[in-house]
């Protein structure tokens, strides 16, 4: 039996104190529901407002990518430094320890392999399985200007409907076909379309000229893909330039798991994204960590 609660003199109602309501820390996300915000807080660090997502979903269309031949060997040791994992449900269930406590972004579109037209994707994950796996977000490829543009956008909007129903975020990944120009004009078009159609946040490529206009024109957070492998210093410059121009972090794969020292690279990227280190400072950190036995 609980004790009788009959001493009103001891109660403190703070009648003169207005109830606190902290603003949510992510751009464009203030009006989302509690569960969705809570999931986003598992992807983005509420202190820095940014994220370091470790992307290793490449196998969903290109098989055992260099550096991902054995995810248990190359990626699992990196988990302590990742805010969030971006991966397929197959790798999650088969390789990732369920004791992992960071955010999970599950690949939710797929179909064609590198042998076919990549924009011809379908939704490849049910919302029920995503919730069963504790996904914080679903990732869907959007091919603005691609052969199957409308179909990929329809994949996005269907996942947004399902995600809203269950409080799961949707990450729209802007995929740029080889025939398209990767410039700020294209990135503004693609990211804005994704946000207007309901994406919770958007992943895109960094562009040298005018990236700040891409982040400004997108009403929800943007994270950048790392892209093909660069020398470590250049990859750190890319991350530093992106966050300085409004990116809410990175979703980086090859530039981490194909680095000479992936663990050192992931920590150096964290220094840029969360601590505001410049590329030179982060590269020095990389060199020191990589030199450790
Ligand atoms: C590609 O479509 C995948 O979604 C990757 O997750 C994405 O490209 C990020 O990886 P990377 O930094 O290697 O480009």
C-alpha cells in the first residue's frame, strides 16, 4: 500500500513558475510529435545539434564493397564512435550486436543492382519491421532528374506517410545520376523537393560553390555524403566546409572505412562535426591516433 499523501503543506506547486518548454534543437522539427523527436535525438547529438552517421549500406546495390567485405571485422570495432549507423536490415540482424545503443537508420529502398538502372527502386522495408528493429529513421533514395524520378519520389512520400503514422523519421538521399551536374542549383532543387514532400531530413553531396544556399533553402536538416575516397585531409576539409555552411553533420562511408586507419578517421571527423575543429587540427588528431599501436 502506498503511504497516505495527506500533508499538503509539504507540496511544492511552484505556482509562479511557468511550465518550461525547451525548443527542439533541430531545424524545422519543432512541430513533430514526441516519439519522432526522441528518435531524432538518437541520431543527432542534442548538445552539438549535429551527427556523425557511419554509412555502410553500400552492399544493397553493389555487394561486398571494398572495406565492407567483412562488416563484423571492419565496422563493428568502429561502433563506439558512431552517433548513428546507416545500414541494411540484413547486416543489422546478421552482424551488429543488439547491445548497440546509438541511432539506427535503415535502408528502406532498393531493387536494382549496379548492373541495372539504379533509379528503378521500390520500397524494400515494411514499417512494421523497421519499428521491430528500433529504427530511428528510414533511408530512401530520391532520383530527381533520373529516369525513374516519379517512382522514387513516390517511394519517399509513401515512406513519409508510414513513418508519420509510427513516429519514425525519413531520410531522403539525393542520388545524382552520372548525366546530371552536381552543382548548387541541382542540390537546391533536389533537397527542397525532398523537404517539401515530407522528408524529416535530407542527405546530399557537398558542392564547392554555394553550398550555403543549399542548406539555407532547405527547411529541414541536411547531412552530407562523403562520396568516393579522398585523401584523409581532403575528406576532413569537406566535412569542415559543409558544417561551416550549415550542414547538420555527415553521413560518411568510404572516407571512413576505406581510410588507412578507420577508427582514427572516425574520431577526426567527430572532432570536426561536434567540437568545431578545423581540417588541420582534425588531420593532426588523425595522424596521432593512426600512429598508436
Ligand atoms: C549510397 O547510396 C549509400 O546510401 C551510402 O550510404 C552513401 O553514399 C554514403 O556513403 P559514402 O560516404 O561512401 O558516399
